[in-house]
C-alpha cells in the first residue's frame, strides 16, 4: 500500500510544484481565511452564548437569594422545622411569576429522607406543572447545602429552561429544603443563533473583501516578474540588448545577474568565433603544403592529394558547423526575413536571367528570424540557389509568420525528387547528379543549421510540380 501511495504523493508534489506563485499564495490564503472564518465564528458564537447564559444564571441566583430572604423574613418555619403554610406569594410585584407559563418560575421543595419530593409550594406561573428540577440536580444541591447548582430542564410547557437549585438547612428539620428558580432560555438561544448568523454573514463579507484585496495585491506585487519575463523575451528576440527598467529592490539583483549572463554569452560566442577562425588559418597552411608536396604522378602522391582534399573538405565542413553553432547560441540575435530574401531573389534573378528563371517572393512583410543574418542567408540562399539550378522557369518563395512558427517554403517547377531521393539528398556529401558542380554539402548544411536554431528542414512535392524545401522554426 505504501508503494502505491508513494507515486501518488510524488505526482501530487509535482503538480503542486508547477502551480504559479500567485495561485499558491491565493490557495494558502483562502484555506487560512476559511479556517479563521469558521473558527472565529464558532468561538465568538460560543462566547456570546456562554455570556448570555451567565446573565440568566445571575438572574436566577438573585431570585434564589430573594426567595431565601423572604422565607426568613416571613417566619415561615415552625420550631420543629416544618413550613407554616404553602399558600405564600413572595413576589407579589413580579408579574413574571404571576402569568401562567411566563418562562420565569420558582419553587420551594420539601424532601423525604430518600431525597424524593415530599411537597412544594411554587409560583403561580408554574400552574399545575411539576417543579422544573431533575432528581440529579436535587441530589447535587442536597449534597452541598448553600451552594447553587445549575442544570437544564425541558419544561414546563416544553420550554427549554435553565434551572438553579440551592439547598438550605433548617434547624430541627431532618431534610433540607430545596429552593428552585427557573427561566426559559429559548429567547437567549434564539438571540445567540441570530448573533451567530449575523457574525457569520459579516465575517464572510469581510473575508470576501479582504480576499479580493489580497488577490489584487498579489497581482500587483507580481507585476515586476511579468514585466521581467516580457523583457527577457524581447532580449531573446533581439529587440533589445539587455534588461532595462526600474525594477523593485527584490528583483533588481536577478536582472543584474541576467544582464551579466547575457554579456558573458556574447563574450563566449565572440571567443569561439575567434578560435574557429584561428583554427581555420592554422589548418589551411599545412594542407596546402601537403598538396604542393604531392604534385608528382606517383601512387603515393595521388593518395596524399586525395586524402588532403578530403581533409580540407571535412575541415571546412566542421569549422563551418562550429561557426554556425556559436552564432546559433547568441542571445538576442534577430534578422528581418523579407529584406534578406528579397535581396537574394534580386541576385538570383540576375544570375539565372539567361535561363529564363524568375524568382518571386510572397508572404509576411514583417517576419523576423531569431538568429544572425549570416546563418539565415546561408540556409535560404542554399535552398533558393538549389531551386534555381533545377527549375524550368519559376522559383517561388513563400513566407508564413504565425504565433506558433516561422515557415519559409522554396518551390520550383523542375522535375522534383522521389521519396528515396529526397531522403538521400539530406545526407552529407551525397550528390544526386554528378554532372552539376557542387560538394553535396548544401542541403545537409541547411538541415544542420536549421536544427541548431531549433528548426527543421523538410523536402516534399511542390505545387509547381518540382521540389518543395520548407524551413520551419517554432516560436516557443
């Protein structure tokens, strides 16, 4: 079971880790707010209910004190401890004890030796109901004479009453008398419930206002991070060279470090270009010497010349690839697509005018390529020149710029290639027609360079009937 639970916990942790900071803070605040809301409402309602109950008990205590004083003042006891009369009204001015089932009651109980009720006299408000006291409360009161005991009693008239009972010991009387005062607590419960509902509504409204203000505050507080992301995108797309603007003190160290990283990247690329150039010059001379020394007609001279040519071809290829990789890693490089392609089209129209080849350009006028112009010219120039070599009369370049990708398609109306030929054409050094000048590196270099820029090169069938070479660079 633990093995099954572990992946679930991991997936839960992974999902939580991917949640945005704003959502994390909002969820945490919402949970805490709900707990405080519920706990506060319950606690304050309980305090209010307890306080109202204390007030009721204080009133009952005062009733018991008054009742005991009246018993003594009226000399209601005989020397043997008996009560002289049960026809007494100790509160003639208290109408609450005169009205039937008014909710306020008193009674004086005489007890048998077994603590059962031997007799009583009571307020008129009790009418013919039993005294509002339980056996358990009688036992508690009799066990501690002079100490008021409190309890609950359902009645009279099904009223939920709060009862106070106190035992008094009378000289020469075998059992104590129990003084009882009771009050209907229903109005207090209703008031407590109303207070709870009002409190809950108020706290919900307060929580809603505070929560809304907190959400707005979180959004405002995280605005610098959103602006930082936008500025980083602008740097990556080449619209600016570094992060600028006045950021808060908490974010400013991050922007400074990012600017240092961008500058360091440029320095690394520049050093790589320098090293690649130095290596190219360092290799050219030894290779030239080898070829010059192998100018004879012997078999060894022929082997040396061929191997030197192969070495020179490979050196040029990998040095070129190294330069392309260094340029592709440059942060912030940006090239306008249409001007470059229009320039290449004008040049190729002049070069292939004698063959009647016409190069046309269609599509987005403001598309941009995230990379250096030299790399872009290398890719598109190779494709356009290749299309002109094999076209009959027309080459068409189409530019499509969407939020998802930049797509450049070069089509010709030549004979095209079969599926197997298209796959072979992308391999380095493969030439499908040995009669046409070239090294066989053109399409492979375009493919590798496109991949260095997170793009791809696809070959297909053109709408014009010939070959369609499509470059696609995702925007993400």
